[in-house]
């Protein structure tokens, strides 16, 4: 084979890969089992030695949990498929329209489209410089780090690697706080009632992660403080999605919602600023189960506010964050 037989090298391009957690391919037990097996086998997510964890995962959790989780997905599945995947697709499309000449893709850490496949597609398009952008405002080893692990792992298998940058956490970035302020304020003003409390629900993590030095809890608290200042109102903070018997970050969202009516709080609004897009944890866990907990406990009015999703505020924020991280790569405007 002569050099002339090789395919021509594409014109160098810049790429941006938006990364989120993941979703099963269908709201069905088999698809959910595959997804959970991948997710819960990640040692960044479950920090228990595999010798102890695998029998629990395969002998108990993957036999019982998929059916219940599939039922939850069925309640929020859309005509476009998984809410998270549909929103991620729209986010990438909207950002691509603003970043002319930049290849913008999205990927999921677990499930499809996968990170390795997305990187291969981008390199096939000629991307020699790539910004990997995990859309987790607050840094956590179980989210940000494992997304970056997957990117680094894919590159480790390549002979010709692109230059790489990663998006840092943006929990206190003015662009993020302002996007949240505008988005939440507009939704609060559109409600037909005045909430007595605004609850910010972040995804929970085991207490052990804080003790080991993970900054996630501190990042969540700072986001909440800055957002409260920006909104000019007090907020409550809680952590959702507890799993297993270990001690998790507190207070718990479900316990907080159950306690509100006993405190005389009858009208609440809930926002999930740690999620870049609505997903099963927001739509089902908060919007359905959280509402049931609050109303069933004696509450009167409950509103779940949308995540930033692909709103104008969201895309403006993402464009600003991405352009900053692409400085020196993008041509001077």
C-alpha cells in the first residue's frame, strides 16, 4: 500500500462533546437492567470492592430493581424517547447553531450514545482539538471524574490522539448563577400561587465521599447560597436519591417534603439546579413521588420547576462557558 492509497486527512476542526449521565434505551426491564449493570459496576459510583459488591449487584439488585425502575421510566418517557437524551440532543443542536464551524456532539457516560463512539465520530469528522464538557455544575467523583475517565480511556486506545481540554465545574460561575436566576425567577412568577418555600434538591452522595475529600457537598452549598442571593429570597437545600443503607448527605429531599406540612408549610416549589436536564430523578422522583409525599402529608400546592434544559438561558450559559474554554483554539472574532 502506498501513501496515495490512504484516505486524505480531513481539514482540522474543533469539537465539543457535551456529556451527561445516561439513560436506558427503552423503558423496559431488560434495557434498564443493562443500563443499571453498567452504571452500578462503575467503581467511581459504588466504592465497594468488586469481590464484595458483585454478588450484591448481580444476586440481588439486578434481579429486583430493573422492574421498578422501568415502571418509573414509563411514567416520564416521551415520544422522542428518554427525556434526558431528547434534551441532550436539543442542547447539542442549539449550541452547534451558535458555534459556527465547531463540531458539537453529545454523549452519555452510561448507555447510548457512548463517549467512545462519539469521540470516534468527531475524530472522523476531522476534530484534532476537543473540549470534553461534563454537564455537572458541582464536581463529584461519581459524575465529573468518571465522565473524564471514560474520555481518557477512549483516548488511551488511540494511536493518533486529538488535543484535549475538559470543562471544569461551574457551580459558582456567574454565567451559571445568572442562568438559574432568570430561569427560576420566570417560572416562579408564572405560578398561580406564591410558594412559602423554595427547595433546591441536589442529587445525594454517601456521607463517606465528603469525608474522603470530595468537594461536591461544598459546591452544592455554595451554589445554593449564591442563587439565594441572586434571587433575593431564602432557599432550603436537600439531597435526593439515597441508595442502600450507608449514611448519605442530609437533609434528605423526601424527608424534607414530608416534614413541611407538619411545620405548617402548605405551598412549595422545588428546583434541581444540579441537573443540567430533566430526567427520571427530576420528573419522576421529584415531580411524581415528591409531589405525592408532600400532598399526601397535608400540603396544598406543589410545583416542580424545569431544569435549565435547552432554554435560552441554558444555551447562552453553555456558549459562554464553552467559548471561554476554547480560548486560543477559536479564531479571534
